[in-house]
């Protein structure tokens, strides 16, 4: 588990995630040609629209999972 600090809406916050999730988020940000902070900020905005909003670390993990699932070819999905 690695803790990182990010600034969201002008406030510093710490997020603890496993190294694999940090690596996936970094790869996704690079693929999208944007900063990691920008990607996390967008995920944070979306999570705050949910009722009740999930924790930020949980929202980041779910984002990574959904994006990874969406990227898989249909033939690799086990139903």
C-alpha cells in the first residue's frame, strides 16, 4: 500500500492504494495524454455526484476495474 498526496479543489488529501492501482492509474493518464492529478480530479468529481458518495480510494479502484474490463475483448470475458 502506498500513500500519495494530491490536491483536489485547492485542498491536499492523501490517498492510500496498492502499487498496482497506482501503476494502472498512471498508465491510464498517460494513455489519455493527461496528468495523474487531472485524472484523479475527474474521478473525484464523478464520485461526489453519487449518493452517498464512495470514498476516493474506492472510487479510484472501481474506475481502474471498469476501465480494464471495458478494454478487454469480448471473447476474454467469462460470464
